[in-house]
């Protein structure tokens, strides 16, 4: 059973652009009480720093836990990303 899911900037951008399939997946996680985590670095990649332009991104981030990213966490994420790409994901 999935207890938490971490969103990357591609997912946040897809949600902000209104991608219905991605939104449906996120809503399914939330219905199952899956914790949705967004690393702070993803906020930096997805937001512009301009209030009105960030409104949709801010709505996507609502209800998500923003997690600080330390070097060990970043290195673990890099390893997982590399492994996933080798599998053709």
C-alpha cells in the first residue's frame, strides 16, 4: 500500500497546465489518504516568484507537504531517478 508519493516538477507543471489524467491520479492518491510531498527544490523549479503567475501552482501545492531537501535526500532521489530511467520509465 502506498503511504506517500513525491511529486516532481514535471507533475506539478502538468497539474498547473490542467492535465486531467495527472489530476485524476493525484485525486485518487488523496482519496486514499496518501501523503503528497513536494520537495522544496520542486517549488523553486515550478514557481516564478510572481504572485499572479504562481496562482495555479500555489493551488496545486495546496494540501501538499513541502519537504526540505538535504544532500542525502537529493542523492537518493538521483539514484532512484537513474534506476527508473534504466528500466525505461
